[in-house]
């Protein structure tokens, strides 16, 4: 959030509605939009001490209170939990240090892409962070790079931008979606296919980027003690601050 305006607002709301329906939670875009506006008005004044005006608004939607067991109640009464927090320190614009997590990321195809609280693998992987690591990148059972503990991945290979296919990732982030849309509008080639672990050794490799809606585009400068090429092309093409509303 910047003041009372949200970054990637419509993409966030659309994704939340779509994911909720996949999980059997009835909610409308209008209901969430109203809740977001009310929360922005309520919390923005409390964040006035941040001179940048940036802060984080978190919205968690649940199916509501239920009884024992896994079966959902016949009548679902969703509950929306809203909270605000301080904006975290920005990463180095010249690039960050990342490593590989030893915990593999196993994605159920029926749940692929959904942003939910079902993130135990990411929690376990996050215990492996060192002081130097800004992010840890997770692999699937085949050893391909899937996503970070809190970010999506995009690599530049020659003149093509490549990101893992949505069916293979745990969270299909709105920044990933926005970046792909911006690249296509700019006439760039974009493909969804697996990213091999030896990506950095490929002769056509030109950079690896971490994407999320809080930080935008974050280039990886060092991956597992290997220096990577860095440029600001993707950040220039896909600037989420242009979506403030």
C-alpha cells in the first residue's frame, strides 16, 4: 500500500476471488473491494510515521468457524481477517544473494497456484536461511527450480523470458502475472517451462529475477556463491507502482 492506494489492486482481488471459489469459499469481488477500501482508510493514518507512505495490508479469507473434522459445514459463513504491518527494508537494487533450499517443493496439481496458508514446505525451508541469504530457491522432485520461499522466478535466456509453468508452482503470484503481461505488451518473448538447476551455466543465460507484489522485481546477483549477470530491464518494463489505485 502507498497511503490509501493499493499496488496491483485488481489483480489481487481477482486472484483472491478465483482461489476462494476453487476452495469452495463464496465471496464476491465487490465485497473484497469494499473491505480493502475500508481497511486502507482505517490503517493508513496509523502508518503516517513511515515517510515513504508504504505499508503492508494483509487480508486472510477463511471458510469460517466449523466443527470437528475436515468436512465443510452445509452453510458456509466466510470470515475476512485484515491486518496492517510496517513495510520491510527494500532489497539492494544491484541484486541480492540467494541459495538453494534442501527441502523439495511438492505441488498437488489440484492446488497449484493457489495462495493459501498451506505452506509447511516453505516454513521448513525458511529455517535454512543464513545471514547472507535474501531468498532461498526451492526445487521440485526432478531438481528443476520452482519458486522461492516467498517469490516467483523469472529468467532471461537469450531474447526470451522464462518462468516455471503455473501447474508446477505453489503460488501463482500477481507480480508474476503482471510481469508476464507487461513483457508481452512490450513485444518480448515469454514462455512457461521448467528452469533447470544449472540455469546459470547455460550459454544463453542473462539473468534471474525474483518476483513478489511487495518488492516487485528483485535481480539475483549471487546464486550459491556464483556471480550472475544483472540488469534493470525487467524492473523497467514491469513497474507495479504504475498500478496504484
